[in-house]
């Protein structure tokens, strides 16, 4: 445990825990909305914010937050009004964001592409005290939204038309989800990196879904997986001198594979138990299942 004696590791571990909580907390809604790659697109746009931070000699984290939020709003507007040309507009936004970041950081005094490396792939030693403060504030916002509005966000993620009929402000909630995802990207970029953050938003949720069906249980298990892999990846990165972002993502994929392997025999056992309880021709097979509250279930 000697790594805790170093201030940079204390900062990195705190940031890792917050990333492990916030990324799956937002990702569960993106997975339900079938927008699993949204985080990847926002990460491209956030690069422009990082470049602006270097150019203007301000905090790259806060500047990336502002630019990525603007990018997320534009993504939602394109989704609403883009129709057939929406995919082209999104592609231009994503690649323009990446190119803009590279250009701006090279225009900054003393800037070079090497300065982008820690933001693209994560870096333990570069997490500063100001970064931790920003990450704490942004993570608090993410948790406030994802937990405080979980029923409304889940309803919109499952069926927008039904949510609209029930009186929910669907467009406002969609916009809030996009903004929260953008904030999460900037929370995670110092630990995981902009190019890999989408994996941490999606894969823990997919791994949790292998074993669970309840939304609440899936949410809790995805967050637990997120915290476990971010902390483990951070510690492994310290001892083995490997990139933290890549280590965390590989551990996340390993968790998904392990849970998938565990879920297969469990699913077969449940199927055999169900067949034994209701053999062929049993009148129970013809009974229509009772309706379930959509807020208590999550599709896989």
C-alpha cells in the first residue's frame, strides 16, 4: 500500500473512484437509448476544448466541459432535425472536433501533439489538485441528475412516445442526458482518456446486464464493476508502468467476458427449472404474465 504515500496516487485514485461511479451511471441510459457510441463522439468534440484550454492558458478540464456540452447540444439538435443528413452532420462534428483540438494545441505557445497524450489515453501523474476539484464538482452534478431523475430518464430511454403521452418533457430530458454524458466525458478524460471513455460508459452496463434484469440492480452492479476496474487499473498502472486508460478498459472487457461465461450456465439452469415447473401441456403455460412496471425492469 505504499502507493498511497504519494500525493499524485491519492489524487489519481480519488479521480478513478469518481469516474468508476459516474461513467456507468450515465452509460445505463445511453445503452437503453441505443446510443452506446455517444460518449466516443463527445470525446472527439472535447478535444477542441482541451486545445482551447492550452491556447487560452486556462483549465483544459473546464474548457473541455464547456465545448463538450455545446457539442452534446448540437448532437441532440441534429438528431431532432437532421433526418437523412444527420449522420453526415454528426461525422463532421466529431472529426472536426478532433482536428480542431490538434490544430489549437499546436497553435498554443509551446504546445505540441505530445500535450494531448495524457488527455487522449489518461495519465496518473498529471492529475492535479485543480483537476480533482473540477472532477468532484462535475461528478456531483452527474450523480444528482442520474439518481435524482432516474425514473424520468429511464422512461424516456425506454419509450419516448409513451413518455411524451404521460406528460414528461421528453426533449428537455433528452437534452439533459446528452449534457450529463458530456460532463461525464470530461470527468473521465484525465483517468481513462477521451478516446477510451465510451468503453467505461457502456461495457460495465453490458456486463451487469448478463446477470440482472432489474434496473436498480443493474445500475448498482454496473457502478460496482466501474469502481472495481478503475481502481484496479489505476493500481496496476502504477506497479506495471502501463497506460491507465488502456488497462482499465481491458479489465472492463475481462469483467464482461467473465460475467458472460457465468451467466450462460445460470440461464440454462433457470430454463431447466422453468421447464420442470411447467411441463408441456401444463395449463400454466397459457396464462398471460402479469404486467410489470417499466420502471422496475430493464431490457437486455
